[in-house]
C-alpha cells in the first residue's frame, strides 16, 4: 500500500513533533535520573528526524493524527509556597503533649486531640510525631477545614491496629485527611499499615473466602495545595496512598514497599484529582505502582522506580457500565523491573467516556511482562465478562523512547475494541527485546490506528 502522507505533510508533521518534544526538555537531575543515565538502555536523545509508517487493514492512519500533540498540559503546578515557607511565629504541637504513649496501646485519641489543636490554630501550626517512637492507631479521620497553613512532621512510626473489628464502621480507610488546604506532610517517618492480617483473609489470596473490603492506609480526600514528601509507606492493608478529589498536589521522595504477593496493595492511587506531580518515588508492591482512574487530569509522574508490582496503570476504567474520563497524563523517566505489566491502559467492556492525551516517554524495562499494553477487554472477575458494544474510547497516546527487555514473547499488545478502536497511537523509538537469550519479541495489534516514528521494534505487522 502506498504511504498516505505526502512529503510536504511529512515535513510539517516532523516540525510539529520536534516542537512538541522540545517542550519536554531537560529537568533538574536527581539520583533516580542518574541511575537511568547509567543504564545502557536509556538514551534521552533517542529520537530521529524521519517518519516511518506501517499499515494493515485495522491500522489506519488519520491524516490529522499529529494535531493532538498541540494540546497543553504543561501549565506549571502551583507551589504551595505559603504552606512550606518558614513562618516568623508558629504553634508547635506534638502528639505526646496530648497523651500519646507509644507503648503499644492505642494512641488514636491523642492524635485526634493534637490534630484538633493544630487545625484550629489561627497562627501557622506544626504537628510533630516524634522520632524513635512507634504509635499504634485505629482508624482516624483528620478533618478540615483548618484555620491556617499546616505542617505535619512525621519523624517516628505510625502503625495500624491489626484488629479487624476496629474497622467495622469503615472497612475502606485507616487514616483519612479530609478537606484541608495548604497542608504539608513530611519528615522521613514510617506509615505502616500492618497489612498481613488483611492479605491472608483476602479472596485473592484464598479463593475459598468471600471478597471483602480492606482499608487504604492513607487517603487525602478533597484536599487542595498539598505536599506529601519524604515518607516511607510499608505493608498497607490494601492501597498505600490515595489522592481522591484533590487539587494541586505534589508527592515527592516517597518510598513504598509491600511483598510482591500482597493483594491490591497499589503504591499511589489517583482518583478524581486534578494537577498532581508524583516525582522521585520508589515503589515496590503487589499491585500497580501508580494507578490513575476516572476524573483525573493533568497528572505528571517523573523519575519513578517501580517493581515488583503490576506496573504503571491508567485504569481500570468503565467497570459496571460506568463513565470514565482521564486525560493529560505524562509518565517521564521511569525504570520498571520484574513487573507483571509495564505501561498499561485497561478498560472494561460496556463503559463510556475516554482516556486521551497520554504520554509515556524515557522508560527502561527490565524483564517486564507486557511492557506496553492497552486492553479494552479487561475483566478482573471470576466469571467471564460478556461481550458489550460500548467501550471507553482511547486516543492520542504517545510512547517515546521505551527500551529494555520483555519477559513475555508479546512485548507490545494493543487489544482494542472492535466498535471503538484505539486511535491516534504513536510509537517512537521503541526497542524491546526478549529477556531470554536469542528470543525475539513480537507485537500483537488488534483494532488500533497508529503511526511509527524512528526505530520501532517490535512493530505491528
């Protein structure tokens, strides 16, 4: 088949792409970036100035395809300077001031009182969890709004109650911070979900057990101008850290760890949140390192080390015939090792809405199953999912400079809907090889409309 693009149009495409890529240039170097630079597979300049294309009956090129690259996602994320700036006068509160013992007994009431004192202060306030101590908490809701900018410094360890009966009123949450503006939480301490009792009682661990809800370790609900930085999350009951309905968030320098066989222990979960930057995080869990679901937009994840786990996922979307909307997502500079998926978009049949304007770039894979995957037939249930005509529409997705090794033979998989095929998918400078010696990687591409640029391997036939 003859190429659809004329030479003049190709030149204009290259010009647009070059301008687009230049907008995502150098960022300040950090230790994770240094690690990526020392990896022989990483080449930040690995894009070329020519366009190559491949065609088949279900891979059709839209002459206006490159236009989606003009969308704007790079409006700067507002820094909560007032929340982080030193104040001339501030109120200092420690949980010990309100009776926290850190002796193995329940310190929940002391934490509530300390929070209330801090949140109600009209002057800038700092709440401290002292170092070298371990505090045990039942489920606690730290509610706002607060009367001033607030900082929480967690130096010690906060550990969850292991009594499932303590969660009878709300099995979905352990620690919740709700409706607080201008909040900064940091300190280098540990938030330990004590999740083992929940894992062994999960239907995903023991198929004979009924499926029941388990709590997320820390949830920020409807917060605005939020910084969560320099903390360690261990062994969550289910998800480790969730941002739900938040606006203007920075999640920086976080370490998240749970066993690879711990069920549903997502590292960072983003839902209904606008304008969030996740940066310089190391995530090793039993589920998605980062999961992004409906209502989320302007999501930026940079300098991420992921694995073990299920990779970096958008979705699942559209479950139970629901509408889902995710847009303006960028994942830039990441290393994934030994994960069961790499860069994944997953949607259920029967849903509606969209996942669009998504960019994955500068990613290194080490022995990853399904390094690049879009699955519009996702079905996470015991019974087979019935075929349905509607689907969440997936479009305007770019994969650039993705390199490394695949544990599976199929390294690139687009399993898209017959009635709502994936559209405007761009693969640029892809080099994925089999982990096993002399093995060759393949691409499986169904109902996808895509273009290739630079060297792409494996390539859709």
